[in-house]
C-alpha cells in the first residue's frame, strides 16, 4: 500500500506462481533425465546378460556340455525378471512424467527392446534344451553352419545394442541388412539336414533337433533386426518395419 492508501502489486508476487511452476518443471525434467539414464543402464544390463546366454549356449552345444546348457536354462528366469522390471519402470515413467517427443519415443522403444531381448533369451533356452537332448546321442555331423549362424546372430545382437547406446542409425540399418545372411545360412543348413534324413531315417530325430536350433538362431537374428528398426524409430521418428526401401 502506498501513502495514498492504494495497494501496490509487488513484481515478485505477481510472477511468483509462474516462477514456482517453472522451478517444479525444471526439477521434474532433471528427475526424468536421471530416470532415463537408469532405464538405459537396465537395458544394457539385460542386453549384456542375453549376449552371455548366447555365448554360453553355443559353447554348451559345440562342447557337448550339458551342465552349462542347464545353467543357460536357469539363467533365463533372471532375464525374465529384468524384462518385468523394465516394463514396470517404463509404465511408471509414462504415468508420472507424461513425456513428449524424444523422451516418449525412448521410453516406448525401451519397452519393446526389453521384449525383444527377453525373446532372445527364450531362444537361447530352447537351444540349450535341444543341446541337452543331442548330447545324449552320437553327434550327427561336425558343427560348421550352426556356429557360423550363432556368431553372425551374436554379432547382430551386439551391433543393435551398440546402435541403441550411440543412437547410430547407420549401424542399425546395417544390422537390418545383415539378417539376410543368417536366412541364407538357415536354408543351406536345412538342405544339408534333409539329405541326412533321406539317406538314413535313423538320423531324423537328431537332424530335426539341429533344424530347430538353426531356426532358433534365425529368430535371434530377427529379434536383433527388430531392435535395429526400433533404434531408427527412436532417433528419427521413422517407422521402417516392413519397408525394405528405408532400411
């Protein structure tokens, strides 16, 4: 109030609510940034666990190590728990922060990447189960094509995760293109195994299990491709799924 009895609106009071709102908004952004870093680290932990699963299951198959194969089966439960934890984190972030634009794409992409990684671990578990069965019988043939498929698929997994970390769309697109090589190896393996089954029906059970293993590795490569496509979406906002020309 001035000397004439009139009220004076203080500048700080007039702008106070807006300043407070701006301060709260900035604090929320900082908290969200920290939460996104934590989410990214959880995804990388899950990705690293899946890569270890793939290494172990190939060793269990080629070295006929059933005890290692059993550990791969058991470790799948840990990856399932990580998938649930990441899913719950993403849903909480969406509900709490109402993210927009790039942050929204990152969170929704993280949910989908987690699912793809969980399915890769399921494939590793399936390979481990077939390896245990094969280890109880004489080896049908030297493992040549399957290790090549495994190494190629594992490299695709590594590269799609690197593309995610570095927001590297060129590497992501390379992963998409590499998928065809694994498909070609699967066709080659299938033709060879069919010839075994035709020549000697006694080999059908073992050849069928090896065919399943080849299909599992083909699916792992497909999941890596899906992650690579998600990386392109996260960075560019462009959906390239089912669009060969954009890969």
